[in-house]
């Protein structure tokens, strides 16, 4: 199944059976559907019709599948009219993706990464899986891993705004201010109305302007005021930016606070 057909197939099934995706727990839908279909012989051309009948039967009986992944994976298999092996692989990949989403929503980020990784191993050409794993990595402060996934997603789809925005977040976490702004600018080319990205860009540009202001305060020997400005900026954009930390070390030394300056310089190494 081609990527385009897979995307259409996934969207179609998700839309038609999102009601099933909301039902939860207790009954293995895969086994239930297999039993149901064995009792109703029909030609392959009627697979979609019978799948619809089965889903309606499940709802009327108030059957509850174990997981959202089982629901959608089972329905994908039931929809297969050609190339059964390929569709089975697709269903397994989508099931893993759904499990990853469930773990992420539950704030279980390490299991989410593991689920997304299994899905990626089944379909390494899916940019959404890579950006999803990047999001989970960001929650665990795994910035380099997130950047790698975002770059891989962009290699597959250079217009993927989520990949640029998540890469910007990772670069921000690593204290790379100009690179983070560049990634945001690139993402905003494809999604210019993203409120979060626009707010992040505004904060980072403001922080960049503050560097000049703080340097001038240090030249004027206004060390306490410079330190106060640095603390305000780091509250807004994070404390990992090397340029601000260098200025902070200078201010702390001038204020006769060598121990704090030494500790901060060690964190920068």
C-alpha cells in the first residue's frame, strides 16, 4: 500500500470508527471480530459492509475492546481487500502509534517512546511517528534525540511545521538561541498562525535584544541591575542559554559572589 493510500485509508477508518475508539477495556475486539466473521461467509468485496455491520453489532452489544489500538488495528485488518500482508503491517504500525499516544497522554513518556520506536521500525517513512517520538523525548529533556527525530521527519517532509517547532523547543533547551529562532521562522512559513510558535518567537527575540542591554549595564558597572535583568529573561526563556550565563558569571564575580560564579561556570562546561 502506497503512503498516499495508507494516509487515506487511515483517515477514513479513523473517521468512521472514532466512536469505537472512545470505548474502552475488557473484551479483545480482534478475537471477537474473527469469530463474528467466521460465522458470516462473504466475498472480499463485501468486507467494508460486513465491517460496518460488525462494528454496529459491537456497539449494540456494548462490547468493550481492550484498547483503542486493538479497535483500529482490527478494523484495518477487516477492511483489507487486497495485499493482506501489507495491510497487516500497516495495522500493527497504527496500533503501536495509538499505544504511544495513550502513554503520552498518561504522561508515561518512556513507554511512549518505546511504542513509537516499534511503530517507526515498522514504518520508518512516517514523519508523524518521528515528531511524536520527538515530543515524548522533549518531555524527558532528551533534546539531542528530539532534534535527530525532527531532522529525520524534515528529511521526509520539509514542510512539517511540527518538526520545526519541536526542533526549536529542543534547541531552546540546549541554549542555542539563534538556531531556535531560525527553526521557529522556518516552521512559521508553513503554519503562520501557530499561537504557541509566535509567542515563543517573540520571547526569544526579546531575549536576544536583552543581551545588548545587559552588556551595556555591565560596561556601566551596573552589576546588580544586570543580574536582575538576566534573572527576568531566564525565567521567560529558560536558564540554558550560554550567552546569558556568561554575562551572569561576569556580574556575579563583580558582585563578589565567586562561589556562585564558579558553580555556574562548571554547569556550562
